[in-house]
C-alpha cells in the first residue's frame, strides 16, 4: 500500500452544552479529520484528537498539521508499507503522538477497507456490544442544580457509568450529592491534573463515596505523588495523561503509581500502541477502560472497536453521538439500554456524510 494523497479537513461542531474541565471550557469541538487516499484509490479516514490550544496536551492542531506535513508524511510518502509498519517508521520523530495516531488510523482504515475486514476484528474484538459511560463536565454556571439535572438526563438515558469532572472547590460536595441521589450507579471522578501533593489529605475525603476510581488527580509528571496517593487512598488511582507509551504504562504499574489505566489511542500514538497497552495490562490483571476526547463518529467508531477487547472491563467514555452533537459527521452512534453495537463493516465501519462534512468544515489543507 502506498499513500497517494492526504487531505486535512478542519471541522468545527457546536456542542449541545458547554463542556468544562479543570483546564478550560469548550462550546465547539474543533478537530481535524484526515482523508487518506492510497495509490490504488482506496480512501481511509482518521481523526486527530489534538485541540486548538495546548491545554490538555502539548500538541495542538496547527502543530499537528505541520509535523504531519513536514516530518511524518515525508517518511511515509512513496513507500510501499502496511499499517503495522507505521509506528516503527515514525519512531525517529520524537513525541507528537496525536499526529502520528491520526495518520496510523487513516492507514489502518484504508488497509482494512481494501481487505474487507472490520477494525474491531483486526484489533481482536471479543464482544458485539459494549457498555456506555458518560463524562459530565463542571457546569458553566457552577450550579449544583445544573449538575444534578444533567446527571439525571444521563441516568434516564440508561448510561452504565457516570464520570464527574472535578477541580479544587468543585469536588467533595458535588460527588456527595450525586452519590446520595444515585447510591448504586458506578461513579468515578476525573481531575485532569488539577491537584498537587499538598491536596492528598483533601482527596482522601473522596474515599467515602465508593468510587470506581479517581482519574489523573495530580500533574502528569508527578509519578511519585501518584504513588504516595495510591498508597494511602482506598479509591483506585487511574492514570490518563501520565500514560504515554507501553513501557511507561508498565513502569507506572510496577512502581505502584497506577492501579487502573485510561487508554486513549491518540495520547499514546495510535491504536496499535493502545492495543499493546491493553494486552500488557490484561496479562497483569490491571483493569483498563477507553477514554474519550469528544470525538466525531470517526474517532468514536475506533474507540468502540477498541473497547470491545477483553481487557476493557470498565465502561468507557463511549457515549452516544447525541451526548455532544445534535448532528454528527457520520451516521450517529446510538445507545440502546446502555449498550452500543460494535461496527462490523470493513474498516471503521463509518464514513463522513458529505453534506455534514461540508457543513462543518472550516478549511481544508492538502498535506501530501
């Protein structure tokens, strides 16, 4: 397989409600969709999960385009290759996992569409449907009533797990209110690095709420801090932003800083590495789950396939399309009784609907 052309579609999709975390608030999802055409005329699609600004990660959209055009595609263009060779070819380029992951996904999609195999089958899926979790942002108006109303909507919809975003000043009280209202729902919290070692005593107060886990409470580089917290906290410590590679994930488990892993393919450089982390954790008996980055239907399709692997024993951020978008870029992903069907058509199993792609596209760039 040879790459003939790569087009980046910049899209902006209004969110059904503001999505606020400890590092900012989004009203629109601005993302990049990759349309990759092979020399044989097969089209594969990928999604880059970087953001317009380097807040969640050091990567951001403009930088991802630059590194794809000037450093990644120069290594892939004109080369006869399989998708499995991509990580090795791109390894000399340091970092930039989201840019690498987007290209890898588009190549995998093209390769599987040509062979007629589904992405789920390719990864080693063992399920035809997966349980759905939902991520609940901090209300834009700082209102507990707004939070409870939003969680109530998701509970009525049938979600199997609720995740609350937290930050200093918005943690114990909202978590207590949700737990008291829904005492049996699987519940977890996500800090997105909002705390420090000085907050360990405070974070221990969350133990009373019987949480599935606390996600990325401290800064991503504070590995010792996470171990110190894990040693004292009853609630399992789950790492997200700290997990950047297979070797790093293995080391953090061994070090005792990580008891559960949130696997995000874009953050670790692609779905091949994501699967390798899953395989390692599964062999070690470490639970994993699939995180989300407010993906369109393209990235959501890939995540649903990934989450159908056997080691994903906790519901992930694999919500229905209407959690974030009134209109998705693809056919919408729909939840039925808290479960979502794993796509079985060749490749990702979905493609952008032309009229919706055109509607939400703000610019296009030919990068190869």
